[in-house]
């Protein structure tokens, strides 16, 4: 009887484990990443005047990505992977994956060794990069309108609205001034923070299983997304 009860408990824990990529989370993640890609493929209105502003930093990435996507030579089928790689490199120059990874892990980050922190940063970067890359073809001519910029010390928030034919979604970019540059450490879509969303899910898995269980789950999902992208 006890063994049957333990078996049921383990099945429930597995179901909770898999909730990291439940339909609800996949929907939120899809919106966040699609919105991010939408920004990179859109023109923001009214360029920043002050050098080095957070807004100017975002616009610079937009220009870089649009230059890649408008290059007719890179639209050839045999250069699809090259174009995706160039887009990824441009995006990586804006996102601070270490800061994002640190914030998603919360207190667990301090328990990791320096080597483990670097390993998680790399894994988290692969996971996010492959996720938005896998949605690359889903772009449907969304536009982004700049609506404001707020500064507070070393932090900034660039507020925009993602527009399509059907919806208008608030999209905020949160940036941190570090090493003489502005870096994006979080995205907030319609009030939903990417960092907070992942932190809640990661904490649940770590508590139920372990940090190693979380790492293995992320690696598995990253490998799966990789296979899908390469197959296209």
C-alpha cells in the first residue's frame, strides 16, 4: 500500500515538474519571445537624442537586425542558417544573459560555484536564443511604437506598444547600466515579466527535485528546440 502511495506521489511530482513547459507557460513564453522578435524587426519612432541612452541602445539593435533581414543575399534558402546566426549575434549584443539567469535562479544562484554559474548562463542563453530563433518564421509584420523611457540610477525602462492588425500589447524593456553600456535584463509583456515567470517555475522544480533536475530539464528542452530549428 505504501509503495502504491509513493508511486502516485512520484507521478504527481513528475506532472508538477513538467509544468515548467505547460501549455500556460508555453503561451506566455511564446508571447514574450515573439514580442521580442517583433521589436527587433520593427522601427521605433522618434530616435533618442542623447548619446548612450537606453532607447538608443535598443534602436541600434533594431537597425542591425533589420539590416540583416533586408539583405537580399541572405534570403537565399541556402543561407537561412547564416542569417539566423547573424540575427542571434545582434540580439546577443543587447541581452545580458548572466543577469537574466541570475535573476531567474534567485537565491539558488548564490549556492552555485563560479563554474556552475557560468554553465547555467551558457545553458540559459542557448535556451532563450533557440526559443526565439524557433519562432523566427512566425513574424507577421508587427510594429512597435515607442511610448516612453524612464531612468532611475543604473536602471532604465523603455516602454513600447507592440501592434498588429488584431491586438496592441504593452512591451517594456528593462535595462541595467553595466560595464559602460545598457543591457536588457528583463522583458515585460502586458504586465508579465519573463524573469519573474521563469523564477517561479524554476524555484518549483528546484524545490521538488533539485537544481540538477532543473538543469537537465533545460538541457533537454534546448536540445529539442535545436533539432526543430535545424530541421527547417
